[in-house]
C-alpha cells in the first residue's frame, strides 16, 4: 500500500517495547488468569505514579471501575447522580446499571468540563424537590483537568462525594496534583486508544486499602471465606487479566514520554493555527492545569472561516484516509437520556457543534505530520 494511503488513526495503541517481556513471563509461569504478578505489579506501578495513599484496583475496563465506584458508594434504585453532559457514554451508563438516574450538568467554557455554578444550581433544585443527589461524576475531557477547586468547594458544601472520571487524563495534573487523585474515588481507563493501553482495561483508585480490597472482592465474584463457594453479596467478574496487566507494566514505563509527545503534538497544531482566523486550539485555561492533551482539540468558528465547518474538515481528512472525530455528543442530546433533567446554558452544545479532535497518535512520524498539515494547509489557506 502506498504510504499516502496508510490509515492515520486518531490515537492508536503505541507499544513501548517491554510489554512482550511481561507477557512472556505470564506465559512461562502460566499466570493466564485474572490474577497474578503482573496484576499486582501494574497496580503498584500506578500507585507509585499517583503518589502516597492511593490504592489501585486493576479492572477489566474503565466502565467497570465506574460501576464499582457507584456500588461502593451504595448508590441504587431511585437515587440521583449529577453527571457532566459533555462526555463519553461510559461515564454515565453505569448510573443506569445500578438503577439510579443521571441529572446532567453543562460545561463551562474554560475546560469544557462540568460547570461548578450549574452544578450548585442543580443541587439546590434537587434539594427543593426533596432529592439530595448521591454523587457527582466529573470528567477531565481529552486530558483537560476540570476546575477542581470550584467543583470540590460545591461538593464539600453539600457533602456529596465526587467520582473523578480520569479515563482520558492519566498524566494530567491540577496544581501539581495528578489527575486520578482528585476525587473521593477515581476511574482510569486503559482502552486501546487511551494514552496508555492494556488492550482493554481500567482501574479504580481509592483512598484507603480497605476500599481497594472491597473493590477487588466485588470484582472477583464476591466470594465469602469458606471452603466452598459462599456468597452474601452481589459480585462481578471485573478483574484485569494477568496477560493484559503485562502490557500495562510495559506501558507504564513509557507513560511520561507519551505525555510529552502528546503535548508536542498539541503545540504543533497550536503553532499552525496561530495564523488561521477562526480556529482556536483548545488550550489549558491557566497555569494551574496541566493537560496530557490525549487528543488535540480545535474549535472552528465558521463565521470567521468563510463557512468552513468541522464536518467539512473531517471529510477532507477522511478522503485521504486520516481519522479525525467530532467531540463527544452531549448526553442530554442522546436519545437514551432525552428524558433526564438537564441544567445548561448551551455551552456543551456549542462545543459539540464547533469542535474537532485531530489525529493525536504518539507514534506518528514525519511523513504522517506532512500528510496531516498538508490537508490543513489546503483546507484553510
Ligand atoms: C474511555 C472512557 C471511559 C470508559 O473506559 P473503558 O475502559 O473504555 O470502559 C469512561 N469515561 C471516559 C471519559 C472515557 O473516555
């Protein structure tokens, strides 16, 4: 296949080289199971990365981690959970798994994440109706830290726990604190296109060993201590496999480098768009936020680009086999969630309409960049 036809993916897996070593070890020792030395080794690697007093349970997906977080908080039928509307459905679907109801909150324009003012408005509204929300799910979209101090102030004022969806933000930080350590519990994902991957996987980050142990207990079918299989609690099959965790151990060795490259990719785009009217790269709002720039996002104001839209640019990329992608379609606009309460001012609708995620693979080479910037140049200039 000629090089110019080779697909450039949005954010493909990028192996570091040592992954196979850990997988081979798993094969040699026959630890082909959802437990083993790679699982605990991978957990330790992440715990070390996140800092003191963080406990990590490696799971089969980020979605599973979100589900367990809700279960651990005792959320169930009839409860309400405050959710960021602009996100991937996996942030929210577990709310339905436990029989609870999401209440959607719009974004603020700085980070594109949950608006603290609308969050407070929603809480006041629900309290007036005698319904105290049980949790807040805030997301760091595309690696951009949400406005933690403001969100946290509201959460503390009303004493509502925060589940931090850090699936896209491993390697980001807020005021020097790593994303994945900011909520009462935090969710990580190692799906194929995330900043590091285990092919598929996730983790729940807790603040106590007891909660981690409980997560692992629930994730391995909740077997009580007995010589036979005894169950007094509803369990799940959510543990990460030792083979996948081997990939994770290799990937942890290159995480810091992947973050630097993602940020370089964003800088390349930002430099290019300096001279293009109507296109703004979605930058961090101030120096408190450090983004891993998992995906580089631009916003296009078609009034200033002579009618050029994100959809048109996406098509131009697609014609030469380059993947780009619209922003997440807000949950309050999804058929599945159309009947849910929503507190908003149209910010996430606008971000969805004007945004585009550009190719952000850390394995891209000179030739790939040339193709991408070739498309951007002929499209905008
Ligand atoms: C990927 C992702 C998830 C879910 O993670 P999986 O490992 O794919 O289940 C949750 N939330 C957000 C914001 C994500 O991007």
